[in-house]
């Protein structure tokens, strides 16, 4: 078994360090990162996604993952079912650029968040301490705060 590790850029509910610890027990949080010329949105299936967008950016968290963590994350992100696929993108950090694993869905149709996802994305926002101006501009148009949203009847 190899001890190789890869960097992973989280931008959705995996911003939550608690969720990442549960999903990927060998993961280690490294530091914040920024993906330039992309934009954050909720896509048709109701989860976070990113797509190229000149002049925009996505803020997130970088984790170091073991190969076992990546296998587990593939299951959580439903890679085999075609929900997300892995890409390697260059992420800017205070320590320079890093090539990071990023989960992206090719489905670019805008949607509304799954009800269960709203709480998880808000926990991720809180855990990552994203700047509120970023949250308000890029995330709040898609994801309300917990207190403003009631489960559909």
C-alpha cells in the first residue's frame, strides 16, 4: 500500500471540517484556497458545482487526502453514478499554486438546493469562515441561511 497523498479543493458542503473528518478519516486540513475564473452555483440536482466564468472566483478549503480517502470521497460524490467527476485544477494559496483534485459535474443547468443540503452547506460556510462578502455574492443567491428557509410541505 502506498502512502501517497493528494490535495483536494472543497467548495461545497465539504468545506465542513467535521463532514470531511467523517467522510475521509485520514484527511488533513491544510489551508484556504482560491480558484480563479470560475463561479460557484447550485446545479439542477441540488448541490454545489462550479463552472468557468472569466473574472469570478471560487473560495474553498484544501485538504490532504490519502488514496483511501479519495476512494471514500468518490463514493460520497457518486462518481460511479456519474454525479461528479474528478478534475485537477490549479488552486491559488498563500503558499503558491497547488494542483488539486476537484469534483465537478458537467451538468451546468441552474437549480435549487436540496433541502438536506442547505444545513450542510451552511455548516461548511461556518466551518471554513468564508468572507461574508463572498458568501453574500456567490452562495446566498442559491442557499438561504437555515433560519430563513422552511422545508417544503
